[in-house]
């Protein structure tokens, strides 16, 4: 049985690693960083589950972000985190009283790491409290909710960022550099495989009221988002096909496996797989007229492996959540522009596409995304 | 510019070879064969282009099949082949007089290696001449023609075989053995990438009247056929999406790139790519509940590379056309049953599916294949 604690780790373990036979590409030499002395983003974590633990452990190595508060409905978890991360009592909240965070000068932002369906009301409350919002993906369970979150944060003049950790990952960015430099020629095809065999059928991810959907919401979103940043365009149409081989495990509204395809303005196409019933996936493959680049594993937590027609990528692995939180601090505190956006509008684009994928499955029709 | 001579060779050269890091799987030890003393299938080759040359060179190593005749519209080619393969004048024909092959006791079968649109009329004439037919794939340019070919050969009491060389390839058969033995668990997903960058736009493959279509007819058929034998079921529905990025090179009726998807009775699905505009493809990936198997390169002429969750496949490479022709001799002369059929009915199934793929592209609808 797979728990949330293990599942993306498992992705890495069970993904097909690929060979590095060709000449390796050496990354630029890394300058020795001077001790950081600038401002630090002070973050309260909302929802103290296993992914929140992963984020918190990674943030121990952050230079520009630090955990200063927690929000949880479980007092024992709060106590545990207070000890581990040195959090004072006055920075601890529960789901009834966290609106009071408004008056807490130790907290700049709240990172929402709760079940998908809770993101929308929680985001609205955090925004109303005047704190910046970092929200795990999917940002919501549909585009309407996502739009309301964007609007609420805009109105409250706080930033809204979505936890797209891959947007800061070095090998991912190397693919985009190659593409932008023309090293792949005209880009024609993206393939994304996102999936794993899910274990415990009683977890919230298998409960539509909390998850908003199945594999597509949880892991398929990596290929939805990946298709967009790998091709470097917004899709203009989507088609999708669902199959369910285990309707007992995967109940109504919980998608097991969906194939989906995108067309882009340039004529490039994408072919993707989202699944909760298979391992040996986690692959991004970008192909152009002159060459290819691929990541496999592409989105797991462990080291991403990358290569192109020119050889292996050698960029060192840095824990994704460490880089993410340092970069998000720069975005919030210094208005830094990331290579690939991680703001609410970016998250909203994925939600609109996921809505369209479900609509394509229901209708059997190609859905025009330009409307 | 890519010529027919080079193109499948190129597939191999430009395909992404994958790594063999895990424990290797050793094939069964090969018994030393005794000198063959049984009957030999005597074959006339129709159409002396570059693929016919490849077949003829491979047949030098055949034990159970031999070239005894040729049919060509080019006298200089006939002269060349007579010298190279020791073919007597009386076994040489052109397209006007080859019906007379009926009276030639040196020829058991005719291997049709001509442009796709010619297969149908030529097959009907060979069948009428009472000779067995081996026909390159696609067997025809649509299912109606394919059905007429099956019917004509049945009526004439001759065998009709289609040039599915991969059906005899050792690593391909290893995947099927693993699947049948349950080593992959329940099979859930097949992915096929079939394509290459085509060169000379003036070749017959880019002329709809001779080819019957574009990449789908020429190379996409490998994934159509592969999906069926890798999953081990007949698809019950197909969806398809076309994109054309170069309408000058790829004229009306010549498909450049088509994505297509199949659903199977078990709930398994397939996702495939057919293209004339990209290299770095040629990949079959079969995934199940317990493990995966993949071939990459999957269908090129050069050595196929295969691996699974259990490790690398180590079966030695044997020139595909040598094995194919020895096996086809056994099928024709001794009624041997191949692991995967190569008869006219098998070819007809692919033609019906290709018709449905084109219909799915035209209509934008999911096509039911059970009708």
C-alpha cells in the first residue's frame, strides 16, 4: 500500500531510469555563494501532513525562507512541529481561529498543504487576513474556484503562488534553455507520463469531496503543466479518453487512467497519460526537428535524470522544495520573475485545462481551449 | 534527404537507445542446427526497389526460401538481379506478362514489394496465376481492397501472407512470452512511437495515388499492428488527432503526424504516434500492474533493443528478413502456425483500423471498431 509519504518517492524508485551513454553536458561552474543577509520570507504551514513534513525538512536548508508558524486541527502535530522547528505558541493556529493570523507580525505568508477541496476557502481566508498565499497544486478543484482565489488575492493585494516545484528544477530549466536556444529546432511533440499505483483506498485522494477528482488532479496535473512549459505555448484544443479497470477501488468521480492530447498554435502536439494504476512512468519527452530532450524520472522528488541528443545532463540535485521556497521568497519579497510563472494565473490555466479534459472525457469531443 | 534505402536504417541510428543497467536476461542456449534438407520455397520478387534489395540480400542466408524469379518494369534491374542471384531468363517477367508465371514450375510464391496502391491489382493477378502471395505492408490502401485480396487468394486456394517481419523477431517475441506468462501482471497500457523525418518529397510515398496516405500507411502501421500484438487483444474503439506543420511538403491526403488511441476489451489502452517529421522515435512500451517491457528501437532494421523490469534482453540479432522468409516458407509449405499471425486476415485487421483512424481524424469522433 502506498501512502502519501511514499508515493512521489516511489515514483522515483519505480520510474525507468535511462542510460547515459553519450558525452555528458557539464553545467556551468557554481559560484561560491556569500552568506545571505537579505530579508527572509516567514512562512506558516497550513496542514501538517506528510508533504508538509517534507517541505519543512527541506526548508531547513533555505536561506531566504523560514517556518515561523503552523496551522493544524491536530494539537499533537502542532506540539511536534513546535519542538522540531522552534515555533512559539503565539504562532500556532487551528482551523477555527487562523483568521487572527492577520495580526501576527511574524508571518508573511501561509503555505496551504491541505486536501484539494479545502484550498479555495482557506485561500480566501488567508487573503482576507492580508497574508501572501502559497498553495499546493492543484490550486483548487475547478477553474471557477481558481478564478475566485486569483480575484481574492488581487483584491487583498497579496501574492498567490502555486507549489510548482518543477519550475525551479535545474534539469527542467536546461530543457527550456535548449528549446529557447533553438537546439531542438522547431518543437513538434511532447509526451508526458504521470502516474503511480496508489495504495490505501481510504485516503482523502480517493474521496471526490476532498480531492475533486482522481489521478488527474493529483498526478496528471504534472503532465498538463509540463506540456505547457515544455512546448512553451498554451494549448488550443484538448481531447481525452478515460478507462477504468477497477471500478471498486476507483469510485464515481475518481479517475483511474486518462489519456489526453493537446494541440498548440504552432502545430505541435502533446500526448499524455495520467494514472493511479501503473508504476514505471514519470517521463517527459520533448521532440523537435533537430533533436530531443527528455526527463525520466521527470517529476519525482528524487534526482531528476535528463538527457538530450547532445548527451546527459549533469546538474547536481538540490532538494526541490528548498529551491522552491528560496525562489518563492524572492518572488514575494523582491518581485523576482521566475523562468516559468508560479502565480495564481498559472495555476488557473491548469485548472481550466483539467476542466476541459473532464469535459472531453464526458462528451467524447475535442474541446476548444481558445474560448 | 532520406531515401527508402536509408530510412528504416536511419530509424535505428536516430532512435534513442536505452540503457542496460539491470541484470541481463540470458536467452535460452541455441541448439546447433543440422543442415536443412527439407523443401525450399521458391520466390519471385515483384518490384526491385531498395527494400527488395534488402530482402534479397537477407535471403542469401535463408535455408528454407530462395529467390528463383523477378518481376520488374526496368530491364536493367532485371539484368542486375539475374547476375547477382543467378536467375534464368525464363523466370524474368515484366508487369505486362507476369500472368504467365502460372505456367512456371520454378516459382511457388511472389513477394510483392511495390508501391501500396499497386498491391491490390497485383495480388489479384498473382492469385489468379495460382501462386502464393507474400505482400509488403500495408497490404492495400484500404480495407475494401484488403478484403478483396483475402477473398481472391481464398478462391484461388493460394496463401496470402503480409510482410510483418517483427512477428518473428526474438525480442518482440520475448515481450509476448513475458506477457503471456503473467510477468507483467494485468496489461494496462501500450505506447507506440513510429516515425522518422522523410526526405525527398518526390518519392512515391508522398504521392497519395501510389501510397494511399502518408506516415500512417508507411510507418504508423507499425504502432497499429504493434498495439494489437503487444496488448494481445483487438481494439474496440479508436480516437485520432492529426496535425500538419508543413502543408507544402505534406500535400492533401498525405498525413504528416497523427496521434491515435485505442481501447481494448480488458480496459487496457494504447497511445500512439505516427509521423513523417520527427526522428528519435521508434519505441514500444508495454506496462502492466506488475512490470513493464519495452523495445527501443522497436521496429528498425538494426538490432532491436529490449528490456523489462527484470533487465535487458540479450537475444542475438538476426537479420529480420532472413528469419521472416524462412518462417514464411514453413507457413506456406508446412502450415506452420506463427506466434502472431501474418496472414491476409491479420493485414486486413490493420487496414480496417487505419480506415477508422482516418475516419476518426475526419469526424473528430471516437470510432467503434466492434461493428
